[in-house]
C-alpha cells in the first residue's frame, strides 16, 4: 500500500472511483485537524494507494465545517464528484449530517460508511462495564509499566526464571493503545496467559518500591480469588471480536463478506446470551447480561432502523447486505430484493439489463469462484456490472487501514528525504508497510 501527499491537481486513472476518508486527529503541535484521505478503488495485492490531502486546522467541529473541508479537498485535487464512491467517517452526528445535508447531493454515487472498526471497538466498553475488575487489572498494569523501563526488565527476568525460558523470548506486557481498536482485547488475552506470575511479582516490586499506587492496587486486586477466572472468561470469549477487527484492519477487505460476518457474530452473541455460563447464579447472570448488551449494541448498528438517530446506526448496513449480489458464490442462495438493490449507489437501467444475463451465467459456472478473478474475466461481457462491482466491493470498511498507510508515509518521508521522487517515496512506503 502506498501513501503520499498528492500534487494538485491530482488525476485519477480513467474511470477510477475514489472513497473519501475523514478522520479527526492532532498535528505535531497538538492542534486539532481534520485528516482527508483519498482511497482509489481496486483490488491490488497490497491494497489500494492512499493519498492524503493537506490537513485542515479546526477551530470548531460542525457538519458545515466538515462538508466545506471535503468539498474544497475534492475540488483542489481535481476529483470528479460523480466518481466519489464513499464518504467514510466516524459516527458522530455532525459527520452524518455533513453527508446527509450537503455531500450526498453533490456525490450521487457515494455511500456513507461509518468506521466499522470503531463501532466494533465499542464492544470493549461493554466488557469493561460488566467486568470492572478486569478493566482495572488492564489499566493498572499499563500504568505500572508505562514509565518504568526497570520494572519491565525485572518482569522479564522474573518470568524467565519462573518459566525456564530465555529472557529475550519473554513477551512484555501488552498495553492498550487508543489508536488501535483491538488493543484492549489483546491486553486481556495476554494477561490471561500470564496472570499466574503477577501476584508474586507484585509482592517483589512492593519490596523495592513499597509506596507505588498502581502496584498496591494490583496487590489488592490479585488477592481476589476469582480475578483469574474473570480474566480467563473474557479472554476466551473475545476471540470472535478480535478476529473481525483484524479483518477490518486488513489491507484488502472485499465487502461481499461484510454482512455475513456481522450477522454470524450477532447470531453467536445471541446464542451465548442463552447459555449456562457459570454454576454461580449471580455470575451466570452477569455473563449472560454482557452478551445480551453486546447483541443489542450490534443489532442497533447493523439491523437498520430508520427511527434511530444517525450516530446510533451504520448508514451503510443495507448497502453491505445488497453488495452480496456481486459475489457469484452467494447469488444462488440469495433472494434478490429490488428495494435492497436501490441501496447500491449508481445502480441504473444498464446494470439491470446486464443483471439477468449475469444471473443465468452464474448457473453455468463451477463453484467456488474467486470473486476478483471472476469479475476480471467477465469485464467485457458485463462491463457496467463489472465497473460497479469493482467500485462497491473495494469501498473501505474502516478508516484504520487508510490512516495507517498515511501515517507510514509521514514516518518514511522525513525531512532528509524531502527531495526523494514520488516513485522512491512510494517504494520506501511499501517496504515500511510490509515490514
């Protein structure tokens, strides 16, 4: 994946569509800015190139400010409004209104997608609320190691002595990072594997630094007999969320799988809410409650309800369901709903005309088929559907990957490399991203 600051004007390849990704961030001076990223459609092995427009300084946040910034960036970089395939943002109300009140009319072929990784990461808040002791363990360990390299070194020595491993082979603690949606889940899973070492290590640390607040808190927490069971339960049951978040953060996510993965997750969560999860009635109720709350949260976002306020739903939920018609492997099992197809921006009469032939052709194909290879092979036979399929299937599902690519560019193209050519900068970014 390449990331670069595009020259102005910026010309896309002929016929190429582009998604506009908007994210709030801070600059090097700590000032609030609006990051604007352009993600062209395509299914290259390393994912699409990501181009970053100049960040927009923000004195305030409103739907008007966001809409004006997007319109200015699109015009400045010479992007045709008709070729914008998506507006990807957070799920704040002003982001939703920027699209519905202004941008939707200017970008008739665009679908509004709110970042799925951010939505799914809200599930960690539910786990935190229902298991506050586990959250306290995670946060206290983070603070205990955060600014103390010596403690990290002693921890590595301690675990190496306990396990008989070489110290260099001992993984240090996972610290939740606000910029990584999966980090809290990762931290819990790490602690579930290593919690047997913590109580003795904390006692040793209190002998060295007896008044350390976070170590005292950990000492009291680890004396609870059930803390290990709680950590283990959370770790065992966050795997599906970790896997889906990892998928969202992948370099090449094709949208024909989105709806199925989300519905499968909701079904699993609902089933867990009805299971016997503990012999203790109180603990069993708490564990069932967490799954019920997660199911309600996910259904709120993904089972589209027009009556909900914009920030409490995924506006592209119907779109993700509809684009499954571009997967020839799924088509034989789908009921094609004409109303649902209308949720695919850009669907016109020529697509309907090709659709009947496409459906008949699939009946003659041997399954399973690789989706991208299939569409490349029928591009001449179904040119309008091919163009729309490529446009819709490669719309970003989250802002994580685009932001990561743009950040890679900032880390690679440092002041000493400012005179590097665009091609050289791009190769350096690919090397940095791949490693």
